[in-house]
C-alpha cells in the first residue's frame, strides 16, 4: 500500500529523497528507537544490497537505535549473497539492527547458524490471537489455552517468542523493542494475518 503511494515523479527524485532521509535519521536524538522499512527492504536492486547506501545508513544511525528486517539472501551461494551477509553483519556490529527474515522455523535455524544477526520468522496463523479489524476477539486466557501445545522452539531447539504485539493488549514496537536487540538469541515469530493469511500460513508450514 505504501509503495503504491509513491508515484513516478517521487521515484525519479529517489537520490534526493535518500539524502533527505539520511539527514533526518542523523538528526534524531541520541539513543532514539526508530524502525526502518515499514515497506520494502534494504537499499539496493533485486537481491543485492547497495553497499554504499547501506554504509551511509549505518553512519547516519550512529548513536541511535534503528532496526529493520531483510529478506535479501545472505548465504554463501555467490558473491552478491556473500556481500549481503558482510553488510548485515557490519550493520549489526555498528548499532543498526538488521533482522534476518525467514519463511519458516527451519529456515530460521539456517539463518541463525550464520551468526551475522538476529532472526525473525513467519508463523502459521494459529500462533496469533484471534482478532477482527485490529481488535482481539478472544481473551488472553483463551489464547494461551488454545496455543499451549504449539511448538515454542525451532527444529534445532532455539527459543521461539511470538511477537508480543500479536497477543498482548497495548503492546507495540515502541514499548516492546525486542526486534531492536541485535544480540538476542531467540527467534521472534510473526503469525500470519491479514488478507494473505492463508498463503502466509502455507509458507510458514513449508507448503509453498
């Protein structure tokens, strides 16, 4: 939805917009928590992270607590993927947290084994607390009873934490901050939801 709001004229001004964006990031107060990429991914075209832009972003974030997520490939398959991995590791080491996004818990284990950054994963829809139009329709007690037998670790035994905003009233990125910690060892899971819930659940279950 956000991408569709960027018209062609705005895209043609992209270099200028990037410079203005970096200026705004650098101007944030020290220790400010902020989230990058409400839509989209790290700077670059296709699967490749743009090294200069990424390092400019890391520099602009110095002293702040920016965090984001990426689906860019970071395996050892080719030079592009290896560069992506290097940039992600560099970013996490320098204070701009990049969460590696997995499609399922088995892939989450594969990404965690790289030791270049924290990991998040899609989860089947049943991990989320039932809601309609953003409001929970089941009590917290009902949710906990319904989900008590769902796996809470990855296949290789890493701790799984469901995004607190998906089952706790009043919890948001601003007061949770879990995804902003680059050195955490748990995998944060996001239950499939919204219009593409069935498709996302299938992906999380390894069926697509």
